[in-house]
C-alpha cells in the first residue's frame, strides 16, 4: 500500500504596504516663460492644455505648486526630465521632490 506524502507549507506573514509617495513641485522664477512652463507641464506631466494653463497661473501667483504625486522613482525621473528640458532651452526652471504628507 503506497504511503501518502503530505507537504506542509509554512505561511510567512509579509508586511505589504503601499510605497511612499512623493510630490513634484514646480517653482516660479522671473526668467522662465509662461509658454515654456505650459509646454513642460503638457509634455512631461501629460496635463491637458487647460490644466497646464491653470497650474502655470497658480505657480505664477503663489510661487510654487504641486504638479503631481508619484512613487519616488517616477517623481525623480519626471523632475529630472523637466529640469533637463529647461536647461536645454536656457531656462532656470526649478522642480523639487518631497515626501507626501500622510
């Protein structure tokens, strides 16, 4: 008579949490044109023309604004891409990345 084999698997408890999210902020300056800021918001952050215009005006009036909230790698990548685009066009546009408040 064949002997039955049983396999016992131990379950390990894994702590599954959402990854921390980061805000990408765009800062106002006196040299970067409004049209260029709108272009960056459309091409890098994929905002609609209407949303890009509204956010550009918010930055212009308040000094800075949150462009989007992403995981760390994506936030840094988008901020770097926008910064490189600005430097290639001779603008000092500044974007920063900071942790989202929980």
